[in-house]
């Protein structure tokens, strides 16, 4: 799950970088429609940056919580992982 969150955050950063590049490329266009579009895009970029920071914060918090639980209960964590592995192995190999 954290890999998906990291991938989403990375993709969001790429989109933001591309949008900022578009804004810089169209900075010389002085028409009213272009200015209105730039303002909407800037607003969307700000919202996306805030969402990206929120996603990263949640991913970090989740990783810290998982690490804490595993460190507090190492043998239980190993047992649960082993059980899940056995269950998945059984489900994959049955016909």
C-alpha cells in the first residue's frame, strides 16, 4: 500500500512540474482567457500540492505506526506474516 502511495505522490509531483512548465511557457500570452485559465491552473496546482503533502504525511505516519507495532511485537508479526504466506501459497497452488 505504501508503494502505491509513493507512486501516486511521485506521479502527482510530475503532473505539478508539467503544469508549472506550461504556466511558464504561456506567461507571455496576455489575453483575458489565458489569464483566467492560468489563475484556475495556479489554484489547481496549489490544491494538488497540498494534497501531495497530505498523502506523503499519511504514508510516513503509516510507515512509522507499522514499524512501531512490528518492533513491539516481533514474534507475533513474524507469525502473522508466515500465516498469510501459507494461506496465499495454498490459494495460488490449488486448482
